């Protein structure tokens, strides 16, 4: 069995895609052992609970208020995760940059998904920024990538899978967001399978 820790901050559609792929037998020999959120109201936590997956709420604010460092926050995150079996840490909308105090515990075992092509629009609001760049005639397509997280670099690191996503002149921002998220949900499963060395099974129709 391969165990995933999924780190989230928001609505958790990527987490849901992973849970569904496991439940439907598409991603075999894999289990989500724990879901971590830095935000209490993250809908992703409700999704995990609905599937009986253990959750950890690990907020940064108490550390800031106590004058404690990000490194301590990350070190404690690693300690909490150590209570669970974890083969791969999957960042699915996790909004904090992980420092080496966390990453050193999971060398080559942390992956992230970014809704843009490698090198393009790192950071937040990537889809919106790509959409605006398209409108200005600066780009004619965007994409999605899954990459390893070797260090504190934002949305960069060795690419595992990337896929181009077209933008059409008649697209609204919502159209583009929906197209990108659909691709995300597909390629994150492929990337996880590839990293774990698991063979994906065909979707039952
Ligand atoms: C996704 O677009 C992902 O690429 C980015 O954050 C978003 C998370 O969405 N890193 P969700 O919470 O999985 O719905």
C-alpha cells in the first residue's frame, strides 16, 4: 500500500479527484492516510471527513503571535505527519511555502500542482494572470504542471507531467478556470501514479 498525505488550504477539488480515483479503483494500492489544512474553514477538510480520512488543522497564526518562526511551524508539521504512514506528500492548493525544516524529512517525496506551464505565472492567481496575458496578446495557451518540491522555490522544481491547455477568444475567466481544473484533476492522478510506480486502471464506464 502507498500512503499519501494531502496538504490543502481551500476547496479541495484536487483532493476530491484523488479520493475518487482511489475509491473507483483507478489509482490502486493507494490510500490517503491524512489531510492537513492550515485553514479551519477549508472545505477540503469536510471532504476528508466525509470519507473517514483523518485530518490535522495546523494554523500558522499561533506561531506568529508567539514570535515563533516558520521553521518551527514546519518542524511541527513534520512531527504531526510522522504520526501517520506517508510515502508521498501531495500539495493540493497548500498556500504556504515549505522550508527545508519540513522538506528534509521528505526528500524527493513532495509534489505540487500549479495551474500554469513551467516557469509561467508562479504564485497565486495564475489562471487569472494567464487569462489577462492572453487578452493582451502575450500568450496563446496556458497549461498545468505537476512538479517535485525540492526547496523553497515557488511553483518550480523538476517537472513530472505538464499539459498545455488552450485558451479561446470567446472564453470567460470561468470557462478557462473550469478547463484548467478538469485537466488538473486528470494529470494529478497520473503524476501520483507515476511517482509511486503504480499502474493506473481504466475508468469503468
Ligand atoms: C489548484 O488550481 C492548484 O493548481 C493550485 O491551487 C488550486 C487548488 O484547488 N495550486 P483545489 O483546492 O484543489 O480545488
